[in-house]
C-alpha cells in the first residue's frame, strides 16, 4: 500500500500528468456513455420508466449545476492555494482547516436550499405535460438530488485539492473509483428498482465512498510529506504560484506565511474570494447546454426531456476530453 500511495501522490511533469490523467478521463467518459445507455435501457422500457428517466435527467442537471453552488466555488480556491501552501510548508494547517470548514459550509447551504424545497421543486422539476406525476414524488426526488449534490460538492473539492497539489494520478484514481462504483452500483440498483430516487441514492453512496478514499490518501500526503517523492517530485522544492497581477506575488506569500496565526474564517474567506470570482463563469458554462433540455422537459414532459438529455450527454463526451487536457495544462 505504501508504494501504491506514493505513486498516486507523486508530482510529475506536464507530459507525465497528461499521460496519466487524460487516459483516465477517457475511461471515465466511456463509463459515462455506458451509464447513459444502461440507465436508458433499464428505465426507458415503459412510459412510466421514461418519466423516471426524465426525472433522473433533471436531477443530474441539478447535480452538475448545483454542486459548485453548495460550496460557493471553494473548489477553485483550493486548486489555487493548495500548492502555494505546500510550497511554504503550511499545507497541514491549510488541509486541517479546509477539511472542517468546507463540509460545514456545504451543510449550511444545503439546509438553506432544503428550506425552499417546495418552490425550488416547482420551478425546476415541474412539467406542464406531466399532470399525473404526483408532486410529492418530485419533491422526494429533489430531496435526494439535494443530498447527492452535497456529496458531489465535497467530491469536487477533494479532487480540486489534488489538482492544486499537481497530484493528477490521485485525482484520476478518485474520479475513476467514483465512475466505476456509480456505473456498477447504479446499474444493479436500477435493475432491481428502476426509479430516479434509486439512482440518486447510488450516486450519493458512490461519491461518499470515493471522497472518503481520496481524503484518506490526501491525509497520507499531508501527514507524511516524504510520500510525495524526492526533490524532483515535491512541490516543496518549487516556488509558490505566481501571477502577473500587480502585487499578487507578494500578497500570496504573506497570506501563506500567516495562515497558522489567522482565524479559520479568514482562511476560508480567502478561498471563497478566489472561488467566487470563477463561480459565475463556471455556472454559465455548466448551465448553458442544459437550458434547451429544461425547456423541453417543462413544456413537453419528462419522457421527452429524458430522450433529449440522453443525446445531449452523448454529444458532450469529446468536449469533456478537451477539458481534461486543459485542466492539466
């Protein structure tokens, strides 16, 4: 296990990172394509099943768009600052603070969203062509989607923390673990009980398991820096991240050096400030492809919306591979 852990957490060159991460993403997208076909096959055999698949599709869009919102963009802040804190020898303190603060933040925002569950369900899930679909069923699906969204938000924060440490092998491992668990578990669960809520429950379970495994591995890197490699493989031997912004290099160095002395709130606010800047653009990027799907689901019903979503998901596979290469660069 020690050798495997060291290999997963090792820092590599850009070519080595792309060689590990991009093929892993290709496998993930292949599993994603298999999931679309598998779930559509298992749920789409009857009219009621098509409605359930459409409800799952709406929930999946909520997961994609809502996960960054639940932690207010902190994942990007973690990717920005994790490497800088490691370079200054402050990573253990930063890790301890973020592993407590971000789950609490996600819990607070999730509870706030849950307080408005009824209007959110009516606005996001209601369809003009599904009068026979009970609102309580849609509200139940929204509650599970919100819980799965919280699990996915923490999963994304963990993966972006690994990005910040340039631990792309670890990120690839955790993402592959989630993809395998959800594909196998979701397929088995949908075969036994083909409903949207079943898929959401398996999504939540898969994200919790993958996040727990990734958090344990990151803990090894933080508590035992030697596992990150020698002088050619550790971020402790490279300078902090720099930018062309006026005065940013000096400010970042000062913030990193003072992390153990400042309140946890200030550390979290720094991460939130950077993440908040990117959150708006990220939400626009994530939500724009799904506007047409939501309109189809609202106006023509969840069965038609589910068919639209299946083709939309298939068309996105190539674009996501390009995004994987961009992440490493």
